[in-house]
């Protein structure tokens, strides 16, 4: 799936002032696949360089001096300058050498090694980093390397998070409490997606991708694409919230128990109950009801 290739990207060309800049330029010369831009200070290359210090600069120099058709250059340069490293460091070195910006490398690749791939993370890294850098949209290593390691349900969840993360970054700050759009990281997105069926979560992501950031009605429509694995924990408080909203002529709970359950499923059930209890104590028409009661909500 080409969607997965969005995970990796090449930053815009800049003047060669650091080994990271030089690696990006070299990757461009070697026709590595282009992709999303990430600020230098937040780039994977800057992070791993800070982690490895002078050894990284030696690795970078080795890669830069190697010909583009040397497909073993990244692994060889790593072995020559750093020796054996963890699979997370190996993945980040490969990304830096290719001018790529993968998601999920924070906290020692926890979102990948503990979340998406689990025990298969090492095999996935070994597979993806083989044969130097990806070239062109027809490079299918990501899909091929996932086969036999990652169940299709997890792949759908991960692909959904790629879209949702991009949308949340673009739309951060839109909406109203407690449903203001916040920029979302991979670990949080995967955790929130686990309560829904993976195929429905992917459909929800594609729906978000097609609406404007300030389209509240569109967001509610996208929520209808979600299918909860177990909606029971929030059904009772949602029934109360919808009853209260109906009596006040408002749509605070999304207009139906079905939508309400999808809205509040990512919160701890007890905190949803506390939120509804707070709402019920306020007079109808209180414009600050969501702001006053939103602090009761706690994410799972």
C-alpha cells in the first residue's frame, strides 16, 4: 500500500552545514524516494547524531563517500564505525542515511517495537533496511516486509494513524472542548484506535482526510464510520447525556447514543460518568458547559 510509504520522507534541500545536511543531499543525489519535510531540529538524523556523537559523524562520512550503487554501504558503514547497535538505532541510522523521516522512533522506537510489530520488530527492521534506500513509489519493501510479521488488522490501524497524524497536525486547535483537535503522536493514535475495529478506523481516517479542519458536522459524520469493539462501558452515561441534551434542545452528545459512544469511547468510563454528572448539574443553555465539565474527562 502506497499509504505506508508516507511514513518516510526527505526534508527539503538545505545548505550543507552539518553531516545531516550532507546525508540528505547525498540521498537526493542517489535518487532516494522523496517525502514529507521535517524541521532539522526535530529530524531523526539530528536525534540519532546527538545520541551517538562523533561516531555518527564517522558513519555519515563513510556513507557520503560510498557510491550510490553500493547497496551494502549503510550496513557496512555502520559495522565499520559503530559495530553492533540496537535495531532501533539501526533503523534510525538507515533513515538518516536515506534522508528519511519515519514516524514512531521516539522513546527508543516504543510505538513500533512494543506496539505495532512487537517481537517482530527486529525482523521488520532487518528486512526494511536491506538493499539500501527506497527509490520511487514502486518500492514495495514496506508492504513486503510486513507480510508474516504484522497482521492485516494492525496494518490497517497503522495506515489509519499515518493519515490521522497528518490531519491532526494540519487541523490542531480547531473544534471545541472537550473535542478540540490536538496534534497526535503515533503511540497515542494506536492506543486510541485499539477500541475500534481496524478496518473502520482506517475508513474513519480517510473520511477525516477529505473534510475541512473546521467542519464539525463532517467530523461527526466521520465518527459514524467507527465501529466500537465494545461500546458497553460508555452506553449508560451516553444515555443520560442524550436525555439531558434532548430536554435542553442541544446536541452536546452528538445527537444520538451511537455517536455519543464513539465520541467518548477514548475516555476512561468513570470519567465520562463524572463529565455527564457535571453537565446535568448545570442549567440548560449554559454556553460554558463543555469547558466547565471537560476537565473531568481522562483519556484511557
